C-alpha cells in the first residue's frame, strides 16, 4: 500500500480516515488497487449498446433470442446492471488465470510474471467485475468461477468477501488435463478448480448429475417397478456400531418358507442380527419404521449363503447422483473436447488456446439449471463460446428454452492475428446455431436466434442536450431490458415501437411526439411498456390516461442514469478486505 502523509491533512479528512480504518476487517486480503483504463473512462463517459443487425441470426420466429455483446466486459456488465438486474439464474465464467505467460492484459499491456503488482492488478480487475455481476443474480442464482493454483487462494478470499463465506456451495476439482502439465517442475498439474457460490444458499438448489452408462449397468436387476441393485442392509465402516446409532441395532425376523419379514417375533421366524464376520455388533442401515416401509414396498430381500442369512435392500435406479467435489471423466479433457472441438467447428488448427471441455460445462449446467427450463445463463469471459454452446446442447437434450448471454472483447487472440469476438466466439456460435461441416460430415444446427451488440461510450451528462443525445442511444438497451426485439415501426428522433409475443415497448424520444405515438399504440392490443424522454425523473401522467393497454410508463434517461450513479458510486468506495 502507498504510504500516506498525514501531516497536512485537515481534521475532517483525518476523522474520515479514522472511521475507514476502524471499519477494516482483521482477517482477509489486502491489495493495492490499480487504476484500470476502462473503469476510469466512466468518469467522462457512459456505456450503451449498438445493435449490429448484419450479425443478427434469425432461425425461428418467436424463438429464443440469445445475446452476444462484443466489448469490454466491464462496460457490458454496467449495461446489464440496468437491463438484467436480478434476472440471471447462473453466471459461469472462466477468467484469466494470471499465470504470467503473456495470456492476460491490464491496461493493454501483458501482465508478466516479474510484475510485482501482478496479483494486485488481477484482484482489482476481478473485484470490479464480480461486484457488478452479483447485482445480476436472482436471489436463488448461482455463480461458478473457474481458476487454477495461481490465484486460487486470492480468489477464494475475494469471493468470500463479495458473496459471503456462508454462501459458498462448494469447490470442485475438475481433471481438465489428464496428462498433466509438462512444464511443472515438481507435480504435473492435471486439474483446475471451480468455485461455486450462491446469492443466497437458503434459496439456491442443485440437481443430481445424470448417471453414466457405466453407472446404469450396475443396476442389473429389475422388477415391475424399476431396475435395481442389491445393497447389504448391514452398515459397515464409520458410524456403524450400536454405541453410535443405538436406534438402528435391532433383530429382524424372517421366515424362509413364506418370505415374511418383520421386526416382531412370530411363529416359524428366524432372528437375524447385524453381526459382522468377526462377530462384532453392527447396525442396520435404517431404523425399524423405515425398514417396515421398505418391506411394504417390496424392497427388502433376504438370501441364504454358506454362513447364514444376509439381508439386502433394493437400491433402485435414479435419474442421477449427488455430484461430488472431484470430477474425473475422459469427456472433461479440455484438449479432446475443447481445443480439438473448436478446431473442427471453425475448420482451422489451434484456433483458440485452452477452451473448456464442452461436456464439463454441460454437466455443470445439468447440476445447476436442469430444473430451470427458461434460465438465463451469463458468461462475461466468453472466450471461444463454450458456455453458449453448452446451453444449446442442454436445451436440445431436455427441450429447455434457456437463454445465454455472452460477453467478450475483440482483442487479438494471443498474437495469432485472429480476433476473439469476431473470428472465434461469434463464428463458433453461428456455426452451432446454423449447422456446419467437418471432415465432409454435416453437423445439424441447434436453431434459435442471436442478437449481436457492440459496446460504445457516450459523453457524460452535463447539459439537457446531453440527456437528449444519451436517450437517442439507449433504444437497444431498453429493448434488451424488455426482450422486445422486433421493430414494429420507427420515426427517427420521435418514437419507436417494438414487440415480442406478449408485449409492446414504446420509446418516445421527443415529448412532442406523444400524440403521434398514442395513435399508433392504440392500433395494438398487447400491453405496452412506455419509455418517455424527460429532463428529470417525472412525466405527465395525464398524457397517457387514454392508453387502455398501458402497463407502465418510465422516464428516460433517468431510469438508466440512476442505475449508473449507484453502481459507480459503490465501485469507487475504498475496499479493505
């Protein structure tokens, strides 16, 4: 931290500093905040979006409109804080790992291993974006951040600070490189970490992972109910003694001729106790009431072997299994199912360095949003577009209507001469939506639509005219917020009308055009959300009293400016972890 000279400070400034110091926590992480050019731009400019209609993909009228934003993700997240606040179900990001191997830039310069502020720059970079991202999550939303050893511990403390330690769902170790890094001096690193946090663990939930074919084969028996396997009913290992589980130690009575099973002795019954092969007392897997419920269901089986009677319980096949914290599967290999896959889709070799395995991301989505068929999934480090591809694949598998939002810049891809957004991510998404050919084989597309936006900056608001200029550039943001992408009509500089299947959005850029707008609006029966230009945060309610299908009216640009004022004020507060 920079040493401060308090000698010439005023009393008020010293008191403020004292209060700030007194609020500092005694445990956590401290770093020197490093100014970032894209963040500093917001002292003089405001972000907006431009609709790139030539890159729009339209396969299905009324279908899902996925979102692609080309530009710095700090700008994109700022815009999304207006359009998508508390609308996102899942954030999945694969940020720069800060390895020092010329793979990440800060203020347009590569961050090298020798840079003594390497970790501070990375933390400053991530902190700003994670704080903006948190605002986008629904109350039951979840965020996944992938990382490796270089920033694992710093990221963990940062996530605890922003999302709170009690909202940590888990830390997964995913084997993404089974061969291991040949460049490591001691251990060949073969895995990475996925840090998973909820906005609120009291409201979040996860699903089981689907069974693999190998797991399904274990359920090699079947009855009229389902496939099943037999598991010993006597517990072994930890917590398996009467001292530890006294309610689970009891006799089971069984008649071999009739097949009757009970917890009470009856005529002709044989008593069976949970005694192991060494003669030690053990316990059953369930208590007496649960056992009798299983008997009623027909789920208890008792067999005779050379040493006596053995009690089994039918373990019925399930749709999935509770995910574990270590993920090992050949399909998670980032080379085979990431790098090579991207090369095939883009028809060129070494198109992108270190893309995620498509199937690892699909499994993550299966666990986190399989029960949310209309979930919104955001990736603001989109890279090669794996998250978007995975969303399309999951939708195809279960008929879901999940929407992805991808944000990525258009920087040169590590000196390759290709641009990340325009040459890698967008073409990949375009190909998997529309279909493509590889090695003479045609791969069918998933269908669906894509809206492509670029991030732009507009001068800050200093005059009333600035408000008008800003408002004229906000149409795309308003349509994105309302998901009304189809233009019905537009009168340049006056008003425009857009729609989706269930709603109309009216944008009035000039208050003198209100009457003309209403004439057009009355021709439509769908409910209207209306944005009307205003120099302040008010509008004349009487102007819209005769619009019967009106849902709400919002003054612009204040509805957007209020969001920007709040997030930038919060971001520039001193941070002491």
